[in-house]
C-alpha cells in the first residue's frame, strides 16, 4: 500500500520550518520530478509520472485550502492575484488530466509534459512572487510555522489526482475527502496491476 501522499515525504521537518519554506521546497521537488519523468522510459517513467501526479494534486489542494484563502485577507488587490492563481491551477489540472490517459512512452507525451511543466513552473513563480512575499511580510512568523503543519495535514487528506473545477477551499473541503478516497483506491489498483505485470 502506498504511503499517505504528501507533496514530498522528505521535506524539512521541525518547529522552525514555516509554510513558505515548506512550499518553496515542494516547488523545487516538483521541478525535479518533471526531470525524472522526462529522463525515464517504460515502467520507470510511468512510476515517476504517477509520483508527479500525486505531488501536484496534493500540493495544489493544500494551497487551495490554506494559502489562497489566507492570501485574500492580507493584501490590497489580493482577490485578483488569487483568482489568477486559481485559473492557472485549473489550466494545469486540465492539462494533467489529459496526460493521465496517455501512454507515457507515446510520441506526443513528452511534448505535452513539457507544456505542463512550463505552466506549472510559471504558476509556482507567480505564487512565490505575489503570494509568498506577502505572507512573509504580513503574517507573523509563529503563525507561518504553525501553518506548515496545517498544510501537511491538508495534503495527507487531499485527492491524489487532479480534479479540474475544484479550486476553492470550499470545494476542496466539500468534495476533497470523497475524491481522495476514490483516488487512493485507484492508486492501490494501479500499484497492484503494476506489481502483477512485473
């Protein structure tokens, strides 16, 4: 059975790690995971891609539940900034959903993956520039440290696959647990099938 999904189980731990540190590290790990997918083939590529899908799904769900709602409250014009991030997340989820049905070694897969990578990394840079800087400037450091645990908890209960249209905190909280259960069953079935084929 796969471990509970988080964006990365090897992230910095401890009481001194704040939510911005956590998310920046996750952004770096997601970027690395794209490279692992591109550099692999066959079963290894599929495994790396499955890991990337889980990382992206749980990371974005946690940001949608915790970070974006907080960002809306701390800066002038924040609604527009957050709405732009949510639109980017929806676009990336749609691209990722299309890739889920593709053969990872098919001719068009890598080109589509690289387009997704560009969209995801652009989105991450926008978050870092427009949201994370405001979090650091306007949220007390002890609250930022406490929010790291909140994000980890949100990730542990998040869906492991993309669900376009579920980009708000309310939608994630209402549908997330059911989607997460379905996704985890799919993950178990996929893992069992992979083991049976080996």
